């Protein structure tokens, strides 16, 4: 069936539908515009359920697998990370998989599919069954998680160092952007992990026994990714705590500065105020050296204060 | 039975009880006043359990399904969202479902039922069994969740931007209103999800095999809604953290301003106080340019202070 | 056995032991003093296990059910709520239930039992088996939960409004009293829910098939009560957050006020200090209008400051 | 076997090994020094596994049960509470239990074993099988939990009252000591609960059917203890929140006091500064009553300020 | 097979591959450079799966076990702790285990393997099967956890005492370093615990019945380690709370000092300002003792203030 199917389809191939592999036992079609008529044609030809087709036309859905009689429908969650501003976006690759064909659907060009095409060019013999293609797609997608997490981890390290050395309000927005990004990431990874958990546990109709260990390997990667996501969330929450305690420290420092200043200045002002009073019979006032005595007293008071603060390790 | 039942009931139809569909195999009655006598009559005719009837007359209950011998009773949770003030209210649609009939009960007009009536007008052929009606009702109710969540999500985005740019105490009440709304929403969605989970797992007597995949699709929507609710709760908690840190920042800024002012003013005051002392033998005091020397010193001190603060990046 | 048992017991009835129902198939004895000798007599007559008797004589235990060979022993958690000061106390009703008898034990008069006696007076026909009495007791106890929760919910609403409008330290003690009350309440409700969960799931020896749906209905009420308890705890925690942010706001407002005052006053003081210096050759000092020029300058400075603060929206 | 075993052992009894019960069907040996050679002898005689012997010689292990072929090995967690400073220490009682013997091992004298010996003196007939001894030991140990928790609960109540009336930094260390104590306690109780859960669920080889209900009773006590531990932890966290909000309150009060003082003093200082200027043509300055007008003005300003603050309820 | 295998391999032994035990029924090979060609040779000889070989060449993976047909592949997590700066690093020991051989792979010298070699030198008879070697390796690795945790626990104690006595910003970085370290540690220990849980539960092909109790003993140690990790995390979070409350205390103290100073100084300044006014008809001003009256008043005011603060326990 796949043979003839492929021939029929090639004749009506549009820009968006391409045949990537077409050999006995495996037809891989890739469709990069889920809204195109080509999907309707394929759906009619293979008898896809209306719900699956509808799902493949929606975006930002979480990973899942639905088993139908002759085929299965999967949603795979890819992620796209931009560093400035730190943002994680969900990408979606959908797949219809039957006994001898796999149809991948995505909106716009997919980096994962592109990379696989390159690999096939050099090493096509690893792709003989649909589950091998499926594994390769998921593997490429999941392999992208860890570099993204490393990026995020490095950013968190930088942020934490900055928080201890020069805490700044702009770090706050970075922290919250990272937090938001991790929440997005977690949604993608956790549903992807659940999907892989199903693929390795169930009697999945389209996964052959010898491929199960490979899917399990990808599953281990998603477990590790989740583990890192949780660690990073903990560290980010800790980062916010550092910020708050640093702010509390800074308030203390500023208020301490103000207090030291006031403690030195107010007594001096009192002394000058004292000698500014208009009493006629004022000691020292007519003494020619009176002004120097007082000036000396002012200097002594200041130095005594400074020594006192030094002693208390306030300055 | 449904045939004759429908005829009997039409004769005694009140304002609140309407027959929406009446065809072989499916009778759909809709009752918009659960307190009316019509419910007692229906209950007597179909032999509904007193507990089910009582439940359908209470409001604000969580979604559930009770299986009785010849029929089942369901509570479905709709939500009603008003934006200003942000508030989520639970609405309830109850359903008695038998082999060839479904009776929906709700207090006052229901938007979901109204929308379904419109659809039936254009496309009645999809409604041939009670479980199809039930699915349609739940589907319409659950489809309402996501726009509501999008609204809430947009509000949260606006609030978070405002928190970083101009934090204001009125944002606090918005945050707490959103929090309260999400708590309400979560109660509705989580019990609804449990309900759907039962409908797709159990050997539910009234759900036919071919409808199960449709109920599963609705279930996936509730899972996604819950997922968003949790993400939004996290973001709101983060929002409160932003507010608190911004308050800490602002306190620091204000106290810093006060400290800078005091640091500039107090030395100047000290100088004027010094020359305000009444000593007779005072240097400069009789010098005709003395006042200009001192005034110059005051200006120099001020500028030096400002330069110092500039250097320390305080201003 | 219950017939003769009842006759034996009636003869030795004390104040604390009363026969509420005594008909074929159902003997309901109520004992309002677990320390009385009557319990020992009953225990000897029916062969109750020493552990069960001991349990019925302790207070503040959590709800549970213990199955013995010919009877079962239950602890039911009632709650008693007092509004000022907000406090939740655990009350306990214990029950020994056999095939044709039920013995309820409680310390002091029980509102639940009293209410049931009233109902029996008007409608005794609903009580024909021990499990119906048990259901009635639990139902009355659980029905009390929701009004209590409504009270608590209303208090929380009032508290939250007060927190936003006029935060006050006395609100703190109210919040913590509510928190403590909810913790107590949660202990009672959650163990009661577990008890009911056992009664509807297990092959409970003393619950007849037709009563199971009634116990399930009570179970649903406890689930809803727990759900509300959790929602209220969340809101209370939020209330504490409001209080803290309001305190931060108030600190800011006070410090801002101080800063504004200092900013206006210090320059004015500087000017008066300047003209208070004793230089002989002082500009303006001998000008007859000098004082008015300076006074004018002071007024202008003040107004300029106020305008500046107005512009910055500080006042 | 136990007969001869007991005879052999009595002959070589050291200070640390004592025979508490020795009757047909039950030999209870108690060893208060796990490092002594007696344990090696017993181990050789009964064929204990090296791991079990090693475990009985380590301290601060969590409760557990290990099943071996002819015997089982249990670690039971007792707790020791000292009030000042509030501290909870783990004590450990280990037990080897076979079909007709039980050997308890502990480091130093055990209050639990001492109390049991007293009971046996008065009522030896309850101890006929090893599982009855085991139950008695665990029962005594677990009965100690609740008084400890009551002590902790009372301390928490006192602390919370103090926090609202006179918050003090020493309360902080009490709170953290209690927190640490509860963490220790929780470790002991939760593993003890798991142990009891195993004893009542599994087909435990050494627990007879009629004792299961007694173990279940102890299990209920550990559940209640855990429940209280969690409640207390919640209250302690709340206590820290009270402290922080009280600190925020106090800061506000102090700053408010400073602001009030400054608001009253600064205008007065301005007025005196104004009349301290040296202009020759000064209004009022030569008026004999000028000083009284100004003094009056100072008094009026002060009273007006105070009235204003009174009105605003600041003082 | 192992016999001949060992002979073949010895001939091509490189620096990194060593034969530790080679007796009938057990060949233990240790490879300290997973990148070396020796691993490829071994893999070819024993038929290891490409995924297992690849895993053994990656670092920082979490503990796991993969079962293949004739052998199993394990990753074991060792930890390496450095005190200054407090840091926990994951080390990894991988193992291929078959019916009569075990191959351990690690990057660089392994302390665990080195220690085992020493033990074998003195007591080789305990190592007769691969599962005994595996147990020994895991046992040594897990035994390292507790000393590390004790170190961390001691550091936490010191930090908490410091926090109460002299809170300092450098303690913050220590707390966060400990937190980060514990997060790393927890990842290692929790996956190790899961691994051991699998080894004692499953029908693990390579673990003999009599070794299961030994693996269970190691499992108990990981449970205890996890338990301590959680306790320490709780204490660290508490440590941050102490820091924040101490900062709040300190702010209060500083602001209180400022307020006391201002409260004493401002009235004094007012008095001197009052007598600095230039009114001609000034009471006391011409009185020869006027200055002493006023000076006395200043002293009295100061003493009264100090007494007042003393009374209020502010100083």
C-alpha cells in the first residue's frame, strides 16, 4: 500500500509535502503546512480520525499519543530557546504512524527534521521501519533540551554571582523571565516524559521490541532534564531570597550611614547653637582664644565619635 | 418509553421545561428551573433516586457522576468569568442520562445549552444518542475554559509589567482577586477532569465505544486547562514577590534620598552655625570679604558632596 | 437477642443511658457518659473488645472504624465552632454497631443525637436498621461542617477587606486564630472522609447495599468540605501576604513623609542659618527691605519644593 | 529449645544480660550493652545474621523490620525529650523475635523495659507469647510520644502568645529549637508508623491473628502523633510569620515616632532660626512684646501639630 | 568463557585496564579510562549494546540499571565533597555485570575501587560471585554519603549559631553553597536509592537470593541519607529565615538609635535656637546667671530624656 500511496502522493506533491524516505516497508512523508489541502487528502487516503487531524492543526498542545485501529497519532514537544530576552517557546511536531508509513506534520520548517535529513543522506541504513524514524525524531528533539538547560544553568550562575556582588533591580526581571521560561520548559518536558513512559511501558502497537531500549534511553534523558528543571527552579527561588536579603542589607547600610552622620553632626550643631545664644554674660565669649577652644572642642568631639564608630566596627 | 414519555410531558410543558430533540432513540429535555414541579413529575416517571433529585436542586456542587441501575446522574461544572472585578463563578449543569433520553437541568438560562440548540438547528444529524448530547454539552462547557484562562493570562502579563514599571498598591487587590478566581477555577476544572477521567476509564454504561475517543479529547483539554491554572498560580505568587522586592527597592531609594540630602545639608548648617557663634575675637568676621570666603566654601562643599555621590553612583 | 437485651437494660437504665428506638430489628441505645458503669455492663453483655471500650472513653481521637467479629466500632468526629474567639473544637461520637443494634456513646449531651430524636418523633419509618441510624448520625454531623465553613469563609472575607482598607495588628491574631481553627477542622474532616471512604468501598459488614449510595452522598459532602478548607487556607496565607505588603507600603509612606518634610525644611534652615552668621560686611543686612527679600525667597523655595513634589506625584 | 537456651544462658549471665520472663513458650532476654560478648554468644546460639547483629550495635537508626528464616529483627524508635534546651533525641530498642523467644537490646537502661518489668510483676498473665511482649514494648514507647507532643504544643502556645504580646529575639531561638526537635521527632515517628503498618498488613510470621488488632491500636496512635507533628510544624512556621510581621510593625512605629518628632521640631527650629537672622530692620524685633508673640506662635504651632496627629490617630 | 576472556585481555592490557580478581566463577576487570580502545574491545568480545557503552562514556548521569539479555549495565553515583568552598560533585562508576564477570568503568582513579582492592588483599574469600563485588562497590560508595552529610550537618550547626550571634552577609553565600550542594547530593542519593530499590525488588537476574538482604542493608543507608538531606534542607531554609529576621532586628535597632539621638538633640537645638533669636527685650538675656539657668535646663532635659528611654527599656 505504501508503494502506491507514495506514487499517488508524489504526483500531487505541493511545496509543503515532501517524501523523505520511500523504500519497501517505510514511507516517510513530511508536511510543513498543517493547514494545506495535502493533509485532507492524506487523511482521506489513510482514514485518519477527524480528531487527530484537528489536533495536528492546533498549536501549543502538550505531548500525547492516541492509539487508533490501524495507526497512532502522536504530538511531540520541541522547545525553542532565545537568550535575550530569555524565553522558551513550545514547538510541536505531530506524527501519524502506521505499520509501514510515518507522516510528520509541523508548522513551518523544523530544525529536527532538517537535521535528520542530513543524517539520512550519510547513513540511510538505520531507517528501515517507522518506529526507527519516530525514535530519531524524538531523540533529536530531546537532545536539544540539555543544551538549552545548560544555557539556563549558566545564566542562573551568572545571576547568582551578580546578586551577591552587585544586586540590581534589572536582575529581578532576568530571574522572573528565567522562572517563566522554566515553567514553559517544564510543561513541555513533563508531558514528553509521560509520552515516552507510555511508549516504553504499553504494548505499543508500532514500537518493535528491539527499539524499546532506545526509547528508554530517550526517556532517561527526559528524566534527567526534568531533574535539572526542578534543581534550577529551586536555585531561582533561592536567587530571589538572596535579592531580598541583599536589599535588607542595603537598607541597613544606608540607614546606618544616615545614623552615623546624624550622630556626628547633631552634637556639633548643638555646640554652635549654644554659642550662638545671645546671653550677655557668656563664658569664653569675650576671651580672645574662646573661639579656638570651641573649635578645638568641635574637632575633638568629631574625632571621638569616629573612634567610637571604628571601635564598634560600624565604619 | 421515551416516545410516550415525551408526549405525556409536552402536554404539561411549562415555561421552564422544553423538548429540544425528540426522535427515535433520543429524547432531550431541558429544564431551566430545578425547583419547578416538572422535575418531580419527571422523577416520578423515570424513577430517579431522591438523592439525585436533591443534588440537582443544590448549587455550587463539584462535578461528579453517580451510577444508578437504569440511568446515571451527572453534575457538570461550567464557569462564568467577569473581568472587572475579576471573578470566577461556578455554574452547574446537571444531567440525568438513560438509554434513550437525557434530561439537562440548570438554574436560569444556560449559554451552553443555547449554543447547542443553534448547532442542532444547522446540523442535527450528529445527535442520535444521549451520549452524543452529553459529549456536546461537556465539550461546549470545557471549550469555555480556555478563553477564560487566556483572559486571566493576559491580565497577569499586564500586572507583571506594571509591577516592574510602576508598582502600585491597587495591583495588590488585582493579584489577590486573580488568585481567588484561579482557586475557584481550579476547583471546577479539577473535579471536571476527574469526572471525565471516570467517563473514559470505567465501563460507563451510557458511553458507547466510539464516543470514548471524543470524551478523551475533552479530557485532554481539561488537563491542559489545569496545567495552565497551575502555571498561572506560580506566576501570581511570583508577582507578589516582585511587589515585595519593588517595595524594598523603593524604601531603599527613599531612604537613600533622605541620606543624600542630610549629608549635604548638615555640614552646610554646621558652617553657618559656626559663624553664628557670638565670639568677639572671631577670624574673618571683620574681614570685608569674609562673607564671600565662607559663601564660596559652602558652594565648594556642596559641589564636592555632589561629585562624591556621583562617583559612588548614588545619584 | 436485641429484644431481651433491651428489656434487661431498660430495667437498669441510668440517667445517662436511654433507649431511643426499640423495635424488631433495631435497638438504638444512647449513652451520654462513657465513664458510667452502664458501658461496662453493655460491654459484658455484647462482648465488646476491651480496646474498643477504652477508645470510647478517650476524647479527641480521630475518626476511624474497627471491624470485630460480630460488631464494629466507629469514632465519628463532630466539630464545635465558636466565633469569638474563633475556635474549632473536636467532639466525638462513638458507635458500636451490630446486626440489630447500635449504641452511640458521647460525653455530655450531643446536638446531633438530639436533632435525630426530634426527626424520629415525626418520621420514625426511615429507621429500621442500624446502618440507617448510623447514616443519619454521620449525616447530621457532616451537615454541620458546611455552615461552620461558611462562617469561617465570611470572616476571611471581612478580614481581607479590612487588610486592604485599614490593616491593623489585631487582624493578625484573627488570621492566626482562623489558621489554627482550620488546622483543627481539617484534622476532623480528613479523618471523617477517610472513614466514609472505607464505609463505601469495603465490604463493610453492617452497611446494606441500598444504603451505600447514601453514605456516598455524605462522602461527597466531606470532599467538598476538605476542598473548601484547602481554599480557605490558601486565602489565609494570602491574607498574611497582604498584611506584610501593606506594612511595607506604610513604612514607605511614613519614610516618604519624613523625607519630604526634611527636604523642605533643611534648605529653609540653611538660609536662616546663613543670615544668622555674624559677618559685619553682610550684603542685604543693612538694606531696610533685606528681610522681606529673604522672607520672599523662603516662601518661593517652599512653593517650588511643593510644586516639585506635586510634579513627581509624591504628594 | 528456649528452655535449654535459657538455662545455658543464665549460667553465663553477665550484668548486662538479664532474663525477664522464662516460661514455657516464652523466653524474654534483655541486653543493655549491645557491645558485650553476650550478644555474640546469643547470636551464635540462635544463628542471627551478621547484618542484624551489626545493626543492633549502631545507634540512631530509623525503625524497621527485617524478616529472616526463623526469626525477625526489629528496630524500635523511642524518643527522649528535654525541655530546656528543647531537644528531642532518638533512642533505639532493638529486638530479635523468634517463635518462642524475644531478645531486646538497648544501650544503657531503658525506661520502657523498666516500666514493663513493673507491670509484669503485677500482671504476668498477659505475657505468654513473644508478640505480646513486642506489642507491650512498642506500646510503652509510643505512649511516650503524646506527652512529649503535649509539652511541645504547650511551649508553642506560650511562644505564640509571647510573639503577639512582647516579641523578642530570644523567642527566635526557641522557635528554631522546637522546629529542629519536631524534625527529629518526625523522623522517629514516621519510621515507627511505617514499621507498624508493616506489622499489621503483612503476613508477619511472628504476629498472631488475635494480636493484630492491638498492633493496629498502636498504629492509630502513631498516626495521631504524626498528625500533631504536622499541625505543630504549621503553627511554628506561622510563629515565624508573626515575628516578622511584628518586627515590621515595630519598625513602622519607631519610624513613625521619628517622623512625628521631626515634624514638630523642624518648624519650631525654622522659626527660631528666622528670628536669629541679623537683619537690622526686622519686624517685631524691637517690639518689647515681640518675644512673647513669637513664643506664643511656637506654642500654637506645637499644639496644632499635636492636634493634627491626634486627628490622624498617629498618636 | 571468563577464563579465556581474561587471558585474551591480559595480553592486551593497557595502563587503564587491570584485572583485579580472576578466579573460577569471577572475573573482575577495572577500566579507569572509558575513552580507551580497551572498552571497545571488551564490548566487542562480550557483545555489549552500543547504548550501554555510550552511557559509560558520558559523565554526570544519574544512577540506573538496564537489563540486557546476558548481562546488565549499571550506573552508580559516588559523590565527592570539598569543604572550602562547600561543593558536592557527582562521580560515576559504571558496571557491566554478567553471570561470571563484572567490569567496572570510571574516569580517573576511583577511591572506592582502591579501597576494595585493599580489602581483597586481606580478605579475598568474600568475593566469589559478581554480585558480591557489585554489593561491595555500592556499599563503599554509599558508606561515603554519611560522613559527607555529617560534615554538612556540622557546618549547618556552626552557621546557625553564627546567624544568631553575629549575622553576617558572608554567611549568606555559605548557606546558598550548602543549599546548592544538598541539591546535587539529593540528585545522586535519590537516584541511587531508586537503583537499590530495583535491585532488591525485581527478579534481578544477577543478584542471588542470599545477597538480597545485603543490598537491602545498603538501601536502608540511602533511605537514611535522603532523610538527613531533607532535614538539612529544612534547617537551611530556616537559616535563611533567621538571617532575614536578624536583619529586620538590626534595622530596628539602628533606626531606634537614630530616633533616640534625634529625640534628645532636637529639643536641645530648639532651646539654643530660641535664645539665639535677636529680640531686644529678651527675658534672662541680660541676667548674669541666665546662661547658667539655660545650660542647667539643657542638662535637665537631656537627663529626663535618658531616664524616659531607660524606663521604656529602649536603652
